[in-house]
C-alpha cells in the first residue's frame, strides 16, 4: 500500500511480530521457564572449547547446552528486550538432528544479529515492510555455523537504519543496557551486546560499518573483534543500505569472554568460509602470527589519546591509562602517537557512507514509522536546499567559529558519480598515508578509546550522531580491531574536572558531552580498543590477551545467578 495509507499496515505488522514473539516464548517447554539447575550452572560456567570437548566425548548433549542458554536468554530478554526472532523450537530440532557432533563448534548455541538470514524466519532489519517475508533457506553464514556444529537459537535487536549506537525500532521495541535500563546497550548490534553481557549466550555475530560490534561491546561490557573485509563471511544477510560500499560493512564475532572470542574466530576460519562465500579471502588461520604476537618479549605500542575531535571523557581516559600503566609495568614500549588526522578520516567516511543523500535507508520507511533521532537528523540536513545549507555552514564556520563542525557540514550532501569517485580516491590516499606512517613508527599495535563516552542514555543520538570517530576511523582504514572491557564508571573518580568548559567545545564534542554524567553513569562498563593493521585477526586477538594479561584486575562480568 502506498503512503500515507501504509500507516495501518505498519501498525498491524509491528503488532503481529511482537505478538508472534511473545506467543513463541509463552509456548516454550518448561525447560526454558524453570529455575537455574545445577546442570545449568555447570554448563554456563564453561568456556565454549570445554563445552565442545564435552559434546565430542558425549559428556553433554547439544540439547542440554541449548536449554541452559535458552533459559538465560529469555531472562535477558525480559530485562533488556534484546531478542527479535526466538528460534528455540527449531533449534531443538537442529540440535537433535542436524548438529555435526565432530565439528569445532559442536553443540554451541550462537546468537545472530537480526540482519542475518536464517531459513524460515524474517530478516526485518527493524523495518515493518520487511516482515512477513521469511527466508526460504539459510544464508552462507548460517550454513557455515550449522556445518561447524553450532546451533543458531535467537536473533537480536538493532536500530532501524542500522546507523545508530542505539537499538530501537517499531517492530521490536527498544533494547536497554543490562547494567542500567536508562542507557543504550549500543548499536547497531546492541541486542547482541545486551544478551551476551547478561549471560544469555557466550558467542554471537554482528556487523560493523562505523563501530557496530565494538561500541556495543564497550557500552555493555563484552568482547568483540572487528575483522577486516574478506576475512569473515558476508553473504546471507540483509541491510538498510544495500549497495553501499564506500565504507564496507563487515560481519564479525562477539563474545562474553576473550577466550571464547578467540576460539570462535579460529573455528569459523577453520571451516574454510571461502568455500561458502565468494567474498571471503582464502586465508587459513595463521598460527605463526598468533604465536609471534603472544611470544614476542617486548612490544611497541602506540597510544592514541585523542582524535582531536572529541577528547575522551574522564572514564574512558582512565580506562586507557590503566591499560597503558599495566603494559609499561611489563616492560613494553608504550608511546603516545600522532597519526594522520583522524578528523580527515571522519570527514571522508561520513560523506562516503551517506553519499546517496540518505535515500536508501529512508526508502524502507512506512508512514508513521519511528526513526532513530540521529539518522533523522542526517536525513533532514540532506534534504535542506543547498543554498540554505551553505549559509548555515558560513554561520557555523565564521560566526560560531567552529571549524570542526563546519568541516563536517561542508560536503554533507548527495554526491554525484564524479564526486563519489573523487571521495574514493581520497579514501585510498588516506589509507596509504596511514600505512606509511605505521611502518615508520614500527608499531605492533595501537591502543585507543572505543568511544569518547561510556554508554549514552536513550535518544541521545540526536546530539551524538557524529560521535563515532574512534571506531569509524578504522572502518575507513579497514584495520582489525578488538574491544576489551577494563573497568566501570566511578561517580567520584570520573567526574568532569572543575576546569571543564562545555561552551568551549566544538559542535561534535558538545553532542557527546551533553550526556556525560559520572553520577548517573556509575557502574557502566568502560573498554579499550586494540588496533592492528589490515587482516591481522590472529595478531589482534593475541595482543588483546597481552593487554588483558597485563591488567592488575580483570574486568568483572555480570554474574548470571544475581540477575
């Protein structure tokens, strides 16, 4: 039905999907609704490599593992609204009939971002127009998982448009942070972050185009790895921006622990995903690189203290400094670095990502459909006539004297083919500049904040939509990055100093700091980002181990029994 008459279809489809979800949950067997048993506790406490070993030895069955994690997943959903498609009845059938009991992931439940294709289920991506159209067969990524012995059991929430560090839409509702319901679990893979942080799973898969597996890990307190393009499968998914390749999206793993993240990553590569997906490079798991990164006695580590757009908040700066001190105490050479301008990357990447004038992700909206405030702001600015936008640019640049914000506004409009080609040329020149700089610095890896602030309150993306530079930079560069939770916000230690002046900030920084409040954020997770060069997944995971091993106190996960 055409607008505006599609409003009733929109409301009806949203109602139907939420009713379907609640009906499926209510209809599950008592195994999923009962108390946590001693067997559940035994299963929940084990890393996935041990669970796989138990399945191989027939000490545990896949159905036992599925029911233990399914039980906690439902509790996580009740608390955070993190689930979309609940596939547990079908997962039981797969667990009993289709699991490869000798596979590297035998019997392990795997949660999936809603955008991943599973046969028999919708891939709504948060849009009501995409509901009621179940996929006919599994996508490549799900085929790999099943052949490896894994069991997809739930799909998780995301933001409509996929361009937000929130995870909210009309179809599924709003996901909340398991540490504090007033705050976002991150986005766009936020439902996944909430589920894993709560303990409703050990491993999951999300996608990342500007930080979408890394920011949820930082906001919710879990681990994630942003793989370089071509290292993980990408076929068998849907998106809000099909055809957008200026800043390619990548699918990547997320996990509750670092050991699980490493084992999961290695297991997927061992399945030779290039035989399932044409976009994957035929690169085996390189044990020598992993070994070198683990065993090299002294590392040279570059620290990016600020991207010179938004200085990290006290909580994020403290987490970074704790990691720096810990690494120096082990004798490593840790140096502050000044790489090629991250601000230049933010300008190029934000224009490339939205070079269609924000038309594609908006094309799926129906009349009256809720729109993420940040994405709405971008779309609105794109539709302002160019002469008016130029006047606004002049006012920001010369009256407000905000060069940072003005620079982002200057080229934020729909690009012609010629302009797109020029942007791609700029992107490639910028990547070459970084490569030369890195080689000159002789770095093993870099440490950065994952974001300027910890988790943001709901609807804050209206102000903080451009606060993504610490992650977006490495999407443009296509570098491999990992997230390690380090600490929690402390209401006393992480207060803004008396010398802080909000009025002196640029427009991007104001959007982020408008919502920074250590008192209200007390207890929220804070992470650091470990950065390697392109296609260095083995090394980055090993470097993450070195960082975590150096820390005096390991991050404390949410305890399942107390939730």
